[in-house]
């Protein structure tokens, strides 16, 4: 037999020697995961500062914010943000947060690091594609940020970039020329990075599980990453051509999204025949699965962390996984709920509304299973579990406001108001972030061999929990009052009585933002000075706790773990205590 | 797909280390607790075999998006101007189909060599070169089709119909170029006898998919343009 | 710490509910004929959502309180009914809500969108462009003249691009910057986008609809109370989006006729 497989194509590789191979162009999924995390950190700090600028401007429109004038003389003369620059900041805030934070960290960051370990593999299936996926994403980030420094500045069409505003070019407003093209290019590159990443996740989960690791023995976090990557594969594959078509409308004179007879600044536009709504259909076909891509890993991570800290498995492993699958499947059928009032046939509104309401069922099941599993558990309180519990609270709050928006008749009133902004910030801007915090506090010891400071973690939690509720709950009230979103200033008569609410929100946002410095300090300090972490500080059962902290280059030291147990054997009587690890041959009787 | 059979470990000697680059794959059987890792058949596919289908799924979604863009754009306005497809496209189609045949010839011969039958790698490599040449010929032919359209005054922005012609053929050509890169990779490794069957299979499936995708696009363009 | 968590969560839940219960920031009073159905939908949703919200947060808080800091040898308990019970509860709870909200919601939506405007609805055209709304009344001949986008000229205030010299139907068209309508008369609003996407929103009227460039969209409504109401743009349209507004004047039939005469004289 001619064995051609002496060197597998990229799956097994020798330990890196050079600095560049170890830390920069690394093939190691752990390094790549950390790189994604760090990029996400950079993006979230940038996005958060942008949100501060927005909120300060909304509360005190005439205040000259120091430093902004340096960023853009035209956009913020004397630090006073112009209406167009406000929208540019808002666009970049949304784009950075949704793409470079919410898609990067819970999925590409933690997933890259822990998926191979949790299934007992020594790396991802295609390490070279993995490295390419990170660096593509990084270049995408650079291209996006470069929009700040071109003439006209960043685009002002929002992260949703609706046509024709986003397609006709600079005539529609500052930033709509070069800025919009850079935006579309950056997002296109991001899509490619994500597609390569999803390819890796799916193939690794299906093919590289170690002996005994059946699909149902994978931890919930692994399932969440796997399901997310299936969504990522299909959703980003649709956004990519959409961005290409948008760029062509800009640079090639095509009219995919630009209809005829548009008159801007008294000039008849040289485009004709395009379909405005086509962009919305393509974008939201991607956009709705995207928001589930943002939350599903968090659901997986939070489940994983809660189970470890409750010392018992969830009431049903299969139901959670099935619900995650159902949510992901349904997510493709609901995208039209972003377009109820867009001029689509009104009958389609009902067609999209129905699955939007139905998707509540698996989401409710997950929440009920979480809460039901808390009953009778032996809950341990620490920073990670606090953020996981906070996630449940936030997910409920954000999900319930979805009830209103899912109904087209109510959407007539609430569409494009702060109610919508409150809804998606609760689920994406808080719950998903809580998932990231929980994951950080939980897995930091494994990743860096050191413990984070628990006191600082708890302070961070309290300030953030109360702070984010103070920021985003009032958004819903503003929405009920009809406060329109994406306004750079509140000049309407009916908005005047709401200005004090906006001031309150701004102050809460600045305070909560400041509280994140505690987390940042904790993160950096603990990297170098944190107490040495044991191999299994949380007494967890999954495979990441069977390897040293941090794990060696090939995760399992050349050995291949054999899995004997389901992932969450807690509440048992074993030689290790009330739990037995997945790779332990010890047979135990489950208790409860 | 290669089936590997692990020899049961002899009690005195330690278990033979697993083959380099294969972390056990993921046999789904429940492991018995008497720790006797007896003979297990590993049915897990090589990553390349799974990966290629995942990648093809993504490519399908992208072209599905472009298809719906075409349909919506055509149905939404009255400015769609039909034109006749350049005839060279049909010749190019035959060239591409031929390249798939040569690729299959190569793949099957390489497969028999790898599994111990077959006479050598010279023939499979030659057929791969033939595939490569036909692929390049296809791309040249597509470029000629573009030149023909330009000669008729049909550019990218002339009309939505021509826009979609260029975009769909360009997107396909880009993916074909990727496939050519894959073929070159496979040729180089095959020439040095360090190629896995699954990699060759994956590259082949990708190339055949380019065929099928082209047939679909040709039909779509013929129907709609 | 678990107790602190529980108390904080309950405090947050109650604090969140207070502004709702006290109607601090309610939608303004409705002035339309289709509004009551929408408002009813909203209140019903609010009751269900509110109860679910409070129940979930409070039960979460209670369970965290009760089941943390337990003794090492305490037994793990199973929620009565286990996963099956909860799955059934989810289906029944949500299923019931879906039925109620979904069925009633259809009625509210249908009343707005599935009924064509009545034969004697008053047609008015509204054009949205960066960054103003303009309105056009058909005048005594009841016909709108054609639009010529190439003749749009802001300087000469020909915002619609009318050719009043050559198009007889345009001669008596009345272009205004305000939308005045008679009370209790159905209005058939024809929506035209000049440049990019915009949206037409009047809170009191419970009306919101996007302007889509390239599409001829329309809505119809009947205002029931006289007064002056703000029309705002809700679809991001550029730097002036925040300032893009107009006023809806709901007048008595007599006042409206006078107003229209005045506007006609100003053309």
C-alpha cells in the first residue's frame, strides 16, 4: 500500500520556532483565538469611545469635545460634532461592534481557542486557512478604520448602508464617496475571513473529534460554535456579493440598487432601473442570521459556565442543542421583519411575522431550562457565573421587547424609534457582551495560566449590570414616546421633554464605560501578575480542564484523549469529588 | 476514503503511536470501560473531503444571491436589454467539460496507484497537466467572449443584462483561477509522491463543481439575457 | 453576593416597570380611525410582556438566592416536571400568545393595509427629498400633472418638477410645505421619493411608511381630531435627517377649504 499521507496537508505541524511563527503568523488555533480576541478588544474600545462621542453630542450638542477636532477638522470644528459627522461616528460604531466585536470574540475568539480542545483535537482542520482568516479580518479592520482618514470621512449611511443613499456616491452626503467604498471593501474582506473561519469550524467539529467524542458528548459551547459556523457560512456568502454589487454601483456606473429619475442637489442622477429594495433583501438575509451568530455562541458559553458553577447538568442536554438548532434554522425565515414598512407587499409582513413570533419558542425553552436547572442546584457565585446569570436577565429583557417588534401593526408605531435601538442593544450590546465577559473570567486561567482578580471582577460586574440597565432600559421608554433613531440632534417639538432622559442615559453611559477600565486593568494586570492558575480551577469536566494552563502547543502533549463520559457529569460521587471528567475511565453513578 | 484498521495493542508492547497528522478522527463508538482499546475501524473522513463540501456550500450561496439579484433586477424595471450570447461560450463549455474528463482520468489512475494497483504516477500527472491546459484555455475563451461583447458596445454598465453577464462570468472565472491554483498544488505534490487521496479528490470535486456551476450559469444567462 | 444579585435584579425589574405603570412616556393620544386597534394590540402585548418580564427576572432572582451557598453535601434537586414540563410550558405559553397576538395583530395590520382607499378618499401627493417634505394637491381638476425630474429646481421652488406651461393637468396643482387635511375625511397619500430613502411618520396618526425610490407607494388614513401634529422622517437619509420634518394640520372642513384657497392663490 502506497501511503501518501506521510505529511498531512496542514493538519499536523511542527512546533514553531521563530518569534514571527509563534506570535504573528501562527498556525496555532490558540494564538489565532487570542489574536481575534485582542482585535475584538481593540474594536470594542474604539466602538465604545465612538458611542461616548455620540452620547455626549446628543446630551450637550454645543459642547466642544476635546480631541475630536483633531480627528476631523471638518467633521468636528472646535470639537463640536456636525450632523454628518455624528452619522459617520454612528456608522462606524455599529459596523465595528457588530462585525469586529460580536462576530469576532464569542465565535472566532473563544471558538478558535477552545473548540479543538473541547473535542480532543490538536488543532483546527486547516490551520493555514485559519491563519489566513484572522489576517484577512485584520486587514478588513484596517481598511474600515482608514475611512476615518480619507476625504469626506467615514460613510454616514449606518451599518445597514441602505441604498440608494449608500450607492449613489458622494453627491448624497459627506463620506458617501471614498468612505462608503472603503466600508464595502472592508466588509467584503471580513466576509472572506469569516467564510474561511466557518469552513474550519465545521470541518473540525465533524472530522477531528477524538475517540469516544460522539456529537452528543460535545459540550454545549462546542455545539454553539458549530451551529454558528453553519450560519456564518451561508450568511456571509450572501453579504459578499452584495458588497461587490454596491462597490460596482459606485465605481463602475452600474445600477443594481439605484433606480431612475433620482434628483440630488438638483442634478438628475445618471443611474437607472436599479432595485432599491434588492439591497435590503440581500443585506437582511445576511443580517438576521448575523445577529444570531452574535448571540448563539454566548448562549453556548453561558450554558457551559452555568453548568460548571451549578454543579449539575442542565435539565436536558438534547433540548438545549435542539433549541439552538431551531433558532438558527428559523433565523433565515424572519429577515423580512426588518422590512415591514419598506414597501414590500403587506402580505409578506404577515409571512415574516409568523416565524418571528415562533422563534420565541426555542428561545423561551432555553431560558426556562436555564432557570429550571438553577432549581435544586448548588450555585457558586464568582465573576464568571455572575456574568452568566446577568446574561440570562439581559437576554430575557432584550428578547421580550422583540415581542412588540415582531408584530407588524405595532411596528408601525415603533419602527425606527429608540425602542428598536433599545431592543438590539439589550441583546447584542449587553447580553452578548456579558457572554464575552463570562467567557473571559472563566477561561482566562486556562489561556494564561493565571487567575484574574475576583474582587475586581465582581466590582466590574455590579457596575456593568446596573449601568447597562440604566443606559438601555430608558431607550424603550423613549421609543414608546416616539423618539426617532439616528437623529444627530433633537429639534422636534415633541422631543424637547425627553432631553433630560437623554442626559441621564449619557451620564450612565459614561460611568459604565469608565467601569470597563476596571476590566481592562484586571485583564492586563492578571496577564503578568495574576496568581498562578491550577489546571482545573473551576472543577470542570470538559477536555479543556484536562490540559495544563496554558496548554502546550499541540494541546494534549502528543497523546490523544479518549472520552468515556457525557460532558457534564456533575452531581456524582467520584474520586475527584462531585464530578468526573470526560476522559476519566472511572465509572460513576449519577446523582440527580 | 481510506479505511484504517488499528491493530489491537499487544499486551507487552505499548500501543503504536497514531499516524502523524491524524488525531484519531472521531470514531463515534462508546468506549468500553475495561480500557481495552481494541480494534476500532476509523470511518471518519479526511478533513479535505468534508471541507470541500463545506466550501462548495458557501460558493453555492454566493451564486444563489447573485441569481436572486439578477431576477429581482430584471423583474423590477423595464430597461433590461436582451442580447445574444457570444458563441465562443459554447466552445468554452466543451473545453471545460473536457477538462473535467481529463481530471477524472487522472484522479482514478492516481487512486489505483495509491491503493496499490496501477502502474505509476506519470500518467496521472500528465492528465493533470492536460486539465490545467484546458482550464487555461477556458479562461482565455471567456476573455475572448468579453472582447466580443466589448466590440458590440456592451460594457459592464451599459445595461443590467450586460452587467450581470460580466459579473457572473467574472465571479466564475475567479473561482476557476482558484481551482487552477489547487491543480498546480496537486500536480506538484503528486509529482513528489506526497499527495493524499482525499486532497486529490477534494481538488477534483471543486473542479467538477466549477463545471456544473458553469453549466448552470450558461443556462441562466441563456434564459434571461 | 447571591442575595445582592437577587435584590438588585428585583429592584431593576420593578424600577423598569414603574414608568410603564405610571404611563410616564406613553404614546400620544391617537387621532386616527385605525389607531385604536393598534393601541389595543400594544396594551395587550405590554401586559403579557410585562408579566413575563417580571416573572422571569423575579424567579431568576429567587432561584439564585435560594440555591447558592448550599452545603457541600446538599442534594441536587430536579425541577418538578423536568425538561419536558418546561418545554410544554414554553409551547403552551408562547403558543397561546402567538395565537392571541398573531390573530389580533392581523386584524390591525389588515385594517391599515388590506383595505383599498375608499372611492371618495382625497388624494394628496407627498414628495420626500433631502431634507424636506412637500405636498401636492390636485386642484379643481382632481388630476395630478406628470412629474419631470429633470425640471426640478430648488431655486425657482419647482420642487416637484412640474411643467405648468405644457402640462394642462399641472396648471391647477397646489404645492405646499404643510400637509393640511380635513378631519374625518379619508386621505389617500401618494408617496414619492426624490432622491434616497425616507419615511413618513406621524405618531398621533399611528402611521409610518417608507418612501422607496423607484416605487409608487401609498397609504390611506382618516384623522379624527383637529390639531397640529409633527411629521418626521424616520429613514436615515443624510446629514439633514434629524431636521427633516413638516406639520400635519387637521382642520375642520371649512377651515380646510379656506386654507386650500389661500394656498392656491400663492402658487
